């Protein structure tokens, strides 16, 4: 199996499981375990704190001790054990504990895969990040379509079993032959070079770009945690909910498929500005027009709010961050942008949702507007630098 296909397969199988977990897990806890929306919100928020600790501290540290392939395998095994604990949990407290454990292992696979892709690109073994990552989005869609059929027929209890099955498949893939560079154990001198997280903030504009993507990703908090429930609130047919959720991922797939060809000449600042603009429009539409049709249309803006923002960060990372610092940069991004930032706004969104469901979505522009302003400033600095170089 060539490197491009190997990376695509890994992304596809992981995001199949993510397509089960991300949109449906809160609903599974509410409808299968019988807890309240507020309790589920607390569990997911605490889980995101665990995810932040894991990706900010454990993942970068272990990346300096073990190969990427070994790390992926062990994190998958930990995920499998945690899912079994979730299935057997019978109380709010036990569900909180095992979901906390699940968030420690499972989301770490995401920065681990992106770090592997970054290393493969820098070592000239992977040509197109967007092409391989698009297969992850395809896996997300496939999982949603299949799960919609089974939840309609058998109920929400199948969600946890689907996640378990997907994780078993991904674990099986871990025994496949991987690109040699991913099986190499980090060298001692590399560990010395990459010690010190503050070193990353000495890279020009890293702090600004990180702030922008933290705000962009945190703005998805209400959608990730309450989108499934909100669709039922606005009386979307249950059989159509999975399709509506996957409109966002189809838009994401299309973006990643064309990104390397269409957007490779766009500056990081321009991409981040467009991502923030698209995100703002998305949440304004959901708030102003609470209907299934408008919600479905707004889902297409996921290509901007998530995919373009993520692509821009990866583009910045590959161009500016040294090979040995990539896992640490990915850990910071995952912890602050995909975990703690989202956790804080999950609680905020839950508070707004209890007042009026639509408020949970419009409240997210508290992230998107500032991110757009910072992105515009960063874009201006980029253009100044380019002008200086041409002179």
C-alpha cells in the first residue's frame, strides 16, 4: 500500500468512528442512559477538559518517547476499553468517569493522524494532505448514513455499538504495515530540540494564528453538542437528521478535494478571514431562520467554518514549524482549539440553549467576529511582508 493510500485509509476509518461519536454521543447519553441535557453537557465539557490535558501534555510527551505507529495503537486500545465502560455504565457518576476516560484516549488519535500526515509531507512521502483528509470526511458521511438507518430501525442504543465496532476496525488497521518514518522511534537529539512549548510561540505569528483557530473551532460548540437535539426541536424528521448533519461533511469533503488545487496560492491570512466570515454567516442563519431548510443550507458553510480554518492551520504548520515540533504544535491546537475552547463554549451554549435553543447558535458569534478581526490584521501583516520581499 502506498503512502497516500495508507494515510487516506487511516483517515477514513478513524473519521467513521468520529461520525458516530461527534454528532450522536450527547443524544445517546440523553436518550439511552436517561440523563438530562444539562448533565450530558457537563459530562461532555469535563470530557473536553480531559481531552485538552491528553493532547496538550500526554500526546506531545509520548510522541517524544514512542513512534507514531505505536502511539496510535495504544491510544486505540485505551479507546476501546473506555467505550466498553460507557456501554456498561449504569449511573450518572459512572458515565461521567468512563466518558472522561474516553476523552483522554480517543480524541488524541486526531492530532496523532494529522501529525503523521505533516511528517509524511515534510519528508516528501505524502503529496496531498487535502486529498487524504477528504477520505476522513467521506468516512464521517458513510458512518452517519449507515447509523441513520439503524437508529431509525433499532433506536439510539445502537450508537454505542456502532462506535465500538468502528474502533475495532481501526485497531485492526493498526497492525498493517505503515510508512517506515512513522515506525521510527524519536531520537534523543530530536527530543532536546523540541523541549519547551514556549519555543513554538517564538515562531513568527504562531500565537496569532493559534488564537484565530481557537476561536473558529470553539464556535462549533453548540452545533457539535446540541445540533442533533435542535433538529428534533425544529421538527426535522428523524430519518432525515443524519442526512442533514452530513450535508456539512459533504461540503467539507468537496473543500478538501479541491483545496490543494484551488486554494494553494491563497495566503493563510486570507483563508482564515474567509473561514471566520463563513462561520459568522452560518450561525446567524440558524438563529434568524429556525427551519429545517435553512439549517440544511447553513450546513454547507461548514466548508468555511471548519474545513477552511483547519486547512489554513495545517498550511501554516507545514510551512513554518520544524519537523520535530509538529506533534507539540498539534497538541496545543487540539487542546486549546478543539478541546478547552470548545468545552468553555459548550457550557455557555448549554446555558443559552436552556433559555432558548436558537440563542445557543447566535451566541457563537462571540467567537467568530473577534477571529475575523484578528485574521484581517494577520492578513495585513502577511501582505506587508510580501511587499517587502518584492522590494
